[in-house]
C-alpha cells in the first residue's frame, strides 16, 4: 500500500467545502463557513459540507 503524502492530503482536503445545493467545491476558512459568511459562486446559498475523504 502507498503511504499518504501530507502535502497532497492537505491540497486535496484542507479547507475545501461542497455546496449542499449545487455540489460545487469552494476553498475557504472553516470558521467563515460556520459563521455563514461564505456564499456559493453558482447558487448564492450559504449551506456547505466538508468534502468526503476517499
């Protein structure tokens, strides 16, 4: 099995959230997402979830 490289893991999963409405990805600070200060670029909603790790 291959070992996981920390730099790759951070680039793919750190601070990336997915819009629950249109499924588009956005990179943002988690605190801003929780406070509702971040909007989706496509649908302008404020509801996000963390990206799923494979």
